[in-house]
C-alpha cells in the first residue's frame, strides 16, 4: 500500500473533543471519524487492526471448541420479553417498531438469541457441552459515550455462549475460557491485563470476572491487594470494617446543631471524628419512587451496585421534598417516622458501634451518644460500603487495598439458568428427566480493545502498535523521493519486502522528513525502513523500530532478511506465556 | 470438526414455509434459523460459507485498489437529510429515535456514510481516484421478505464506493469492477452469472448493471437476445414496436359496447385484433393522488419502472371512484374531460396508428376508427411498455427477445454527482477550481449469493457446494463406528487429512449408513471419504464427490494424497477464466 493513496487525513493538532490519548491519536492518525455521538466510521488502518484482533479472538475461541455463528442485529421484542429483559433494561436498549408496527430491538448482547438458536438442538444431555460465538455489530444506547472507542454506542463485539448440564462442567469450561482470554490479551499486546472479580449486573448469574487494563483514564475502579493478589472491581469488592466500640456508652442526647447540613459540619462542631457518626444516604426506587435510607459510617461511601443488588431493583438519588417528611441534613435512625415510610438499611460499618452522632429527624438537631446495640437492637446489617484505598483485603485481612483505575477489555460470566429457565430451554438427562441447561457467557469489545492497546502503547507522537495487530508490519520511507536513484532503490525495496510476504506501507511522497516521520509515528507501524541518498551512499538502509529500541544501519542487500527477522522477533513478543 | 459436536439439527421433512429449494435445504441442513420475518441466525456451516465468500470478495476488491473501511449500522437521520433520501425513501428505511429523541436510521446502503467519511480527505484532485468498501450488516425493512436468504430484511453486504474527477475515469474504474465481479461469481462457483443493464432506481445515476443468476425462482425478469447478446433487466429494457398503419383510415365512430369492461371483450365483440386497440392503464401519484392515464397498445403491458422514472415520482394503481369522472372500462383519449384532469400519456406502441378501437369516455360505448395522426395530432409518445418474449431486440433489431427469470446477485452503478452535490463534497482541480467528484457504487449481498449458489448447485438431497465456498472440503464417514478397528482407522484418517491442511468434518456417530449419508448430502461437502469394515478388508477407502462424478476406491495409504489432489482439482474449477 502506498501512503499517498491511503484514504484518511493525518494532522498535528489535538482535537478539542478528545479527552484521552488513544482517541486523540486515532483521530489525528486517520483511523476513525465521528459520525454521531458514540458512533464512528473506521478508515483502513483501524479496520486492519480490528480484523487482526478478530482473528486472534477467533483462533482462541476455536481452540476451546467454539463454533462461530451469527445472530441478528435487529431482533423481535418478543424474544426479549421471554427473558424479561425487554422491560427490565433501561433505555440503553434501543427499541423501535418496524413497518408493520411490530416492536423490535437492536442487539446490545445476545443471550436471548443464543438460547433461541439452540433451544431445539440442546434437547438431549448427550449434545452438551457446546459453545457458540459470534463477532458482530452491537448497539447500546449509552447515556454518556466518551473517550473515543472506549465507550461508544455502536461497537463490534465477540460474544460467546456456552451450555452445560452441570455447574462443574460450566466451571471447567469457564476456566478454559478464562485462560483463552489471557492468551487473547497477551497476543493483542497487553499481557499486563489483570483479571478481577466483578459484579454480574444486568446479565444475571453469580460468578463473573472482568479483564482490566490498568490505566488512569479507565472508567472502572479496582481494588487490589498487592500482598495476596486479591483483585476485584470496586462494585463487587466486599468492604470489611473493624468497628470500634467504646468501653462505656454515653446517654442518647439531642443537641442543637443549627444550620449544619453535612455530617462533616456536625462532626467538626461536636468535635467528633467522622468515624463516630452515622451518615444517611437517601435513594428512591426507580419503579415505585419508594424511599430507601442507608445509614453508613460517616467516613465511608455507599456502593450503589451493592445496594441495587440487595434490593433487586434500580435506584436513583432521592428527591427530598416537603411531602415525604424526611428532614434533609438531619436524618437519623432513632424516631424516624417520616410520612413516606422509607426503607431503612444499615451498613455493616455501624454494627455494634456506640457513642455515635446521628441526625434527630428534626431541623437543626442531632443526637449524640447513639448506641446501636442499645438504641436499635433490631437493626440488621449488610455490606453497602465502597472499599477504600488502605482498606482491609477481604482475602488476607491485611489493610493493604490499593484502588486503581482500569478499562474493562473483556468479561466472563457464569449465568446459571437465568435465560434457559425464563425462555424454557430444557434437555432430558440419561434418566429421561427434564432440566434447564446452565450457561456461561464471554464478551470482548473489539474496538475498545484496539483503543486500550493504544492507551497502553503510545507516546506523544502516536500509537506504538504491537506487531500482532499493527495495521502494517513495515513502514518504508523514501527520503528525497525526487532523487531518481533513491526513488528507484526504494521502489525495489518495496517490491522485495512485499515478495518476502511482509505487509508494507510505502511512503514515497515528495514531502519533508518531518512530515514523513510524523505521519509514520501516527500510523505506529512497528518497523521502519528508511531509504535515503545519504544511506545509499554507504549502501545501507536504516532499520528502526517505532519504540526506538532498535536503530541500525543494514547493508541494502541484507535489509529484507534483517527486517523479516525483526518482524518475527516482535511477533514473538506477542506470544502468550505457556 | 466432529459432526456429533456440530450445533444445529438436520432433518428430512421439507418445512412448510419454504417455497424455494435453497431455503428448504438450508433450513433442513442446519444452516440457518428463523428469528423473525426476514431475519435469521446462522449456524456454523453457513457462517463458514459466508466467511469464504467474504474473503473472495475482499480479495477481488483489494486487487482493484479497494480500501476496506467500516461505516456504522446506525446513522443519524441528518446524514440522510443531506442527500434528501430521508424523505424520498419509503418505509423500507428503518427510522427511529435514540434515547435523546434524535432521529436515527438503520443503514440499508451507505452512500451518505461514504461521502461523510471522505468529504474532507477528497478536497484535492490529486487524491483521486479512490475506492472504499465495507462488508457489514444492513437492514432494509422489506414489505415482503421471501425465499429464505434471497430476500431478507437483515443481511450482510459488501458495498463499495469509488470517487473520480471525470466521467472517463469513473468508466475506466467501473469496467475494472465489472470484471472483478465476474471473477467473484466465477470463484464462488456460479460463472454462469450474466450481466444485464438495469434501472438505477432509488440510487440515482444513469448507467447501471446487475449480475443475474438465471433461475425460475428468480424475482427479476430479464430480456435476453440470444442472437446479439443484448441483456437487460425488464425494468430497463427498451420496448420497440413496429407500428402498423392501414392504408386507409376509417371514420371515427362511436359504437355501443354494452357491459364490456375489458379491451379483450371489446376486441372480440368488434372482431378486431387486440393490436388494433388502445388500452388505458390508470395510476395515481403517491404524493398528490393526481391521476395518470397511460394509453398503450391493447396487447402490451405498462412497465411501471419506466413510468415512475418518467414522472420522477412514485405511483400506485388508481382508485377510480365516481368523483374523479373517469369512466372505468370505457376510457379513451378523445374527448377526455374527466373532472380530475388526469395526466394523459401515450406509449410509443400507438404512435401513428389508425383504425384503432378505444373507449369513448361514456359508459357502454367505444370508438372505432381512431387515427392518432388525425384525431390526436398533439400527442407525444414515450416508451412505457414492457418488453415481451419474442419482442424486438433493442440492439440488433431482430424479433429474438427471450424473457427469463433471475436472482440479482450483485449490482454496479454509475452514480454521477447525485450524492457529492447534495452533500456538498468538492475538490479543487489543478487550476484551483471547485468541482463535485463523480461516484460509482458496487454491491453484493453475501447471504443472497450463498443461497443463489445453492439454487444453482443442489439436488433433491441437499446442496452441492463448490469447493471454494464449501463449509468443509472433506466429509469423512466412519461406517459401523462400533467396530473398533474401523473406528481406529477412521480416527487415523481424520488426523492425517487434517495434518495435510484439509478442512474435515468427521462423522463417527454410531448411526445407520442412511442417516450418515443423508446428513452428508445436506452438508453438501464436495469430497466424501468413506472408511468401512468392508473397504478396510480390501485395504481401501472410498472417495466420492458430492455430485457423484468421481467414485473410486483408493488404497488406504494413498487416500490423503488422492483427496488432496481431488480438492485441488475441484478448487481449480472455481478459477475464473483469464
């Protein structure tokens, strides 16, 4: 491919709407173009990258006996009504009517379609286990698309679905897929990806893991214990708090706390540490607007995912008006008799505590001396708190937790029978008894993976693509292309590199070295070969890697061999550990 | 791949909803499953076929300097408003609103997206010509999906868009693509595909061609001259009629024709041949309901595509009520003064005719002796007629036309500046003057192509896939798998065939020969290898082609070589003529 024919523009200026490097570089490098919020077109370089990623994924899925199939993008709503998700998923599920008025949806995930495809096939135990997967366009009407390909509305995804007759069999397969994913990320150039326990969210099921690339621009927070290796998405990480209880309990006493609406103000005023206070966080259920108050230790925050999972329904921060009877800023668990009859919940962090400060449900008043055991003996406690930096590791019990940011590049779920049961897929076992098969599902976003690799491997001038997914393997530069002898030598090198089976992008434009190299940096091809009048005088070509770890002059006649060797070495770097 | 692990069911009974063979066989063979009207999921065998087809297409597109890109499935309506198609296309364009209420469409074709992608890049003449293409899911909300994958709502399509600075350059590229398409269809196993001139329809532009696989189940009618090679879609074929004019013109005379509402009845009653009559065909414009009457020779039919193109707007058969003043069954061009003021049009077939019968615009009366020259001297004539079997060839002038049915497997269009103009894409030429680039576009439906190949190559037992796109190359059957020695020999053969780089599906189920062979027939793999106790006694394997043209016994130790040779020979058959 000659660079002067490559469709797409490269430019220097950072686009103002790009907040992360991968986005800015991929726009500047002519990889992608904005079409609508969270919707992009891809130019050839990105298409070449994603095709290579898809082939790596395909290869690893085939190795664990996956069968590639294809589900529709547009599905009848009736299929999603079977599973119950047509009503349970919010408006990120795109719903519309076809010309006949039939309600349809755009696939954002394909559990329903997978069950529909194999419902009849999977009617006998001897057909299990099996796994089907597809690589297909999906649409998720995200409220806040951001960061280029990191969070989009339309995306290409590999989604796989496995079917089993026992939990043991699912776990065995889950483990295979777990390892296949590790190989995929290593082959795509980010072996540093870590696996963390995650929350299963709208997918249902219990056990699930996410593959995270740690980076400050990540959207997820991950709790890591460097000591024992514990890793979990903050949404799923158990918060363990050592509660302190003073020897003697003071009396419960109402105190005047005028105009103090936050627990910080009150603690300061009363000279109490925030750990000795109860903070009230108020939500409402989406479906019914019912109020939910969580009491949590003043220095901690509520993990809304844990709360949603506990309630089994979606919530939003409460709108507190006069009618509901809740006295905002002065909410406490004692004598709480608001007219709206809120659901009262307690986080484990306040269990057995005493001498606590809390609201008195009366404007400008708080209580001191609250003793949970004495004053609220019937309280039940659950884990609703966010784990914190320096918090206790749920695995080894040390105070070692580090919270980092990460991009989720893949996920795997043990789904159980959620979909087979709701969609009535059954098989007969050896005794002729009917059961619901157990499912697993396994996803990787292709575009997000490409962007993540770019985040992990770039400098200020452009991406530094790993050899395995680079748009081309070799970037050939002809310096001073107006010089006939040089141009001829470069043309010859182009032909020879191609004949050696290498993927070459060839820049023979009559442009300055500055333009030529900045374009090459933006394309991020791992190996660069420079033919120039000066080099030719010495009968050499310069061979340079994009990351500058190799910079050598090679005799012209040995260049093709040297480049082949280098390409192979760089490819070896993308081989997963055995 | 072992057949007993292949997800999908095969069965004998023809599904009642399948009207064409390819559909029935692909459902019976476990290739596809119905999800909703015109929407299917694909099992692994079909996915393997379509991937091979896609790779053939990709290879040929790359050879003519195409650059693979990707456009979105979901696009903002604003993009389609730019081209004007948001309002001009009927409800086959799927429109909906996203979560923010922004109007969106599902891509049924991507001219708008292509222009949007390269609008800035293509700002200078020296960047031309270029071609970009994608292989992507499309959705067209067809009113009447039918015949399985022949006419669906959701489909995978290769769509390509070329951009040029002159008509000559477009034509040169168009010709390259024309030939690339011939190679694609030959490589996919249907070299018999013919190219016909077509109507450009909603795409705009003037010259366009369709690639047609002739088959009685086709949806299109094609006019072919076996003598000179002229070929055109009936929608686009010019109808040439030799008008006869009698020496003497009779007088125009009103005659009583009671209760005769069709031109056939009247001609019979008056003992006139239908060629001596004017038939009135009445339409209404979709937008305004304005009436349009076409007068055409009694023995001919109106080609509605020609009429639509002439009018520049869509039409539907008229509803004739009392108010419009048209006397149904007795409509004629003389003294036509219906209140609705219809637009009167004449087909070339009645030009210069005399002694014609026509309606008298009065119930139960017709005229005889109509002389077009004398009675309607101001009439203008246009070609609105359908070409007929035995009609005159527009190219060589002989009465040789044969009308056949065909499936459109691909199409190519010269679009002109329709999209670049409406979407304001311009480039500066060498003199610094601004112009609109000229476009071509080129489509192939991948699933329809697979189904068409199946239509062309099948027998009553299943598809007979060409080697180039077959789901597997070799189908290995182990007869009497319960016999240990046979099973071992077959296992060994399976390993050796795979080691030789062949794609093998291996059936070692303990089932009858009948079940085994009917399943093999349904999968349509071109080469079958049979290992059986009887064969092993003779130290041979049976090697049979799906089409039975090769049936031989080969010594076990030579089988792999013989199969490799046969696979290569069958692959050669899919090589396009030079």
